[in-house]
């Protein structure tokens, strides 16, 4: 069973899993925090996101429904998003083991727990230490992501069936640049300006460009779109990465490590949260370039970075090396089978 906010119901049901909806904070409260994340200092943004939004507001909203679901479902294990704390509170109270599945880099996730702890300890004393010691499951490779969690287990995603992209570029076989700033940006007032900078940059390139903007953003705000650019709300990432030569993103973990898993180099323009850490890791590994200019990025500088990554094969070689390392890990099914076997033996 998957438990979460009502908005993900259809996404879960499309996978064939049971879904139970729990509460979520009011949108106006979330929006007030979300709008501040790109403009306040990094430490303040981390407190706003991890402690106030996830640790306080989201946990309080999820707790009543989560308590009921866990009591009725009686799971053998709770596998949780590390920013979703209600399930950890209830599971630990009930003696049910938990495992956390990484979203970002391990040192970032560890720091997020520490920052959220003052809000979480209100619900359960000692929960910070329990979270530090619970199994930590990550698809990120050890070369990029050494982990401070003592029980770290790495896995790989099973390759998805890839569907060729439609011919949105009238037969052009130019290199493909994929631009995505995730799904959260579309909720923010900076979205249109950010996309326009990207369009101004890629419009200068001899390339096919696919820009995805999410389902909440009004594409009319983009204005004139360059002829070499096709805009979609959503395209399955596996389909794009199978053909992309370069990925341009803000360093969100889903896109960043999805690209590396496919051996595709990146140009990263961090805007908020863990994106700066992700960008630094990618650049350090030689698998891409990170422009730490955020909303002040110059289109010419972004275009130059894309051309640099396209024109230097070493970036792709380093990305492919990381992809090979990631592919050596067990599948998530194998990992969970082993984990459940251990827990059953212990219990």
C-alpha cells in the first residue's frame, strides 16, 4: 500500500498499487514557504523546508490518517520518503521497522533530519537517533555519495521500456538537448522568467530541444518559442534520456541522477534546496557543468556551458562511468527481499 497526499492518488493507482490518502497542509501555507526558498539564505531555506514544511506542517497533517492506515494495514515494514516523517513516528511507536529511500545525497538527507528534529521530537522523543540508524536505501553511487548512515544499502532501478520520441522537429537529426526544471518550479512565481532564460540560451544552438514545464505551468507565459524548441507538460524521463545528448536542469535529484544513470552529461543551474550540492558533485565528477548563478543566469553563459558539454567527450565518458557503477547495484526488489528476510528473522 502507498500512503500519501490526495494529489498522488492517480499516479499510484496507475501502477496497480493500493492507495490511501492522508492529510496535507493548506496550499496557502505551503505557498508562503515555497516562494521564499529561492530568495532567502541557504540555512534559512533549509529550516523553512525541512523543519517548518516537512517536520511541522506536513507531519501534523499526515499523522491522523497515517495512524489509522498503519493500524488497519499492519505492515511488516514501512518504506518511507525521508522527508515524510509521520510514518516514522507511528511505525516506531508501534514497533514496526522502517527504511528510508533517499531523494538526495546522503549528507544532505542526514542534515535534513537534524534540522527537522526539533519539530519531530514533539511527536516522539529520540526519533532523530532512530532515523539515523534505520536502513537507508539509495540509488546514488558510492563514488558520488559516501554515506554517513551506518546501514546504507544501494540499489538500481530496473530499466524501463523505452518509447521513441515523436518527430517534433520535422526530421532533424541534430543533437537533442533536454531541458527540465522539475515539477515544483511550475508552482512558483519565478517559473516564467526561468524558462525564458533557458529558451533564450537554447534558441542559439544547433540542436533539437525538448522543454518540459510540468502540468501546472501555463505555457502561454513563455512568449515566443524558438523554432528548434518543442514544449511539453510532461514526457516520460526514460524515453528522453535514451536519446538525449545533454540534460539541462536545476539539479533536482530525480533528473540529475536519472541522467547519470543513463550516462548523459548535465548542465546544472541550481535554484534552491539540495540542487547546489548535486551540481557541485556532478561538476566534481567531471560529468557536467554547474552554473551557480541561479535566477541571474545569463543566456549566453548557459548556451556556452551547453556547447562545452556537448563538444567535450570527456563529460559523457565520466557520465557513462557513473552509469556503469550504478548498474552494478542490486535491483530494488532484490534489496527489499533481503531486507524483509533479515527483519523477519530478527522479529
